[in-house]
C-alpha cells in the first residue's frame, strides 16, 4: 500500500511547496515526492524525488510517519521532513518540469481561507512538525468529501525506512 513518499523541505518558518501542473493535485500546493521505484528503499526514493523535483541533495531526512488515504482505493505515503538552508536564489517562485516551486510561510499554508493547498496537508502539517515521534494520519473519503481524519503516534521501530 505504501507506494509513495512525500517530503517537506523546511527552512525556519517556511516550507518549499510544489504547485503541480498535472494530476494528482493539479493546481494545488503540496510537498514534493513521488512513487517508490521497484527495488528502491523508501529513504533512497525520497532523496531521489527531492533532488529531481527541487535540485536539493538531501541525506537522512527525518521520518515523520505515514498518510493513509482511504476510500474506494487505499493509498499510502511515507512522510519526511528535512531542514535545509534556503538558497539565495530561492526568494521567488521558479518553474520545474513538475510545476512551480516556491517557499511558503507555514502560517500561510495553514490559514483556513487558503484553498490552494492540498486539503489533507493543512490537517497533518502541524502535527507532523509539532510531534517528535512519527504519526499515522488516516483520512477516509467518500469521493472527494472527507468523512474522518485521525492521527496517532506509531512505533518508530515499526517504520520501514
């Protein structure tokens, strides 16, 4: 079920987000990541995806848990966060093959009137940043309607990173 990774690059009170040009989440801001390739470890996948989508070379991102998106089909993502030094050229948005990358203030991401963010990111971002232990974030949907959201601590030893 866990075929994907998602990483948030953080610098002080900002995160680097991608506004995707194609599905899924086309036109919405989200972290970077993607599909785990065959034979690839989860950590290798997230490091590769971050480099491909942002140009940042990262090592040993912090495992923050998982997201389970439930509905007719369940999808799982491993969550990571990594603190980086923002480059001097990172002051403005820039175009990549995946979409537009831009540093966004965390309070901007979490603002209740902000509809341009992937909706579940607004729910799990703060717990992900606040809690030192990995957490499982479970979302249950009916179509695009969110029915329930829960999050709980998971045993760090049980992660597969």
